[in-house]
């Protein structure tokens, strides 16, 4: 009996003493005012910035794969070199936004507003756009993405 109790206690101590695997919850910054915030060079996969004011924010070099920026205000924001693969940018406002060398492969940006954006070297492979947005982007498209090796004009399907 005593041996059984001792074995049970030992088993319990071993189970309790083992560290649990950490669970990384995606960060949620929805509906916040983050004007001028510095999120540069961060691992932010799956982060939520829905309806967030990110005017003049610095997200350059950050890994935002799978992030949701639905309806985000990104006026004069810096997204240079950011990984935006599979990100949702629908209904976001990009006015004066720097997308130099950003990778937006498979992102969703159909109703996104692009005004005076810098897209040198950006990769837009498989990103759906409205006709007016595509026309605006093709007028500014140049360069080759240093990560994917694709030309910006080709990724947009510009003629």
C-alpha cells in the first residue's frame, strides 16, 4: 500500500514538474490607435490589426504572414521588407505607404486603396486587385524583389 502511494506521488511530481509547451496566442491590436508605433523587425505572424490606425507606424522588416489588417489605416506607414504573405489587407487605406521589397504573395487586397504608394521591388504574386487599383500600381511598378527574385511588374501582371 505504501509502495503504491509512493509510486503515485512520484508519478504526480513528474507530471507536474514537466514544463508545458508554450501556446503562442496571436496578438490582437484591433480597433486601436497606434499612430507612429514601432513594430519593426518583429515576428508577428497572424497578428490582428483590424480597423486599427497605424498612420506613420513602422512595420518594416516584420514577419506579418497571415496577419489581418482589414480596414487598417496605413497612411505614411513603413512596410518595407515586410513579409505579408497570406495577409488580409481588404478595405485598408495605403496612402503614402512604403512597400519597398515587401512580399505580399497570396495576400487578399481586393478593396484596398492604394494612393501614392512606393512599391519598388514588392512582390504581389496571386494578389487579387480591382481594376483601378491595378492601374495605379502598374503605373508605379518597378524593381525586383530581393527575397523572391520576381519583378514587381510581372507579379502584378502589368502589360
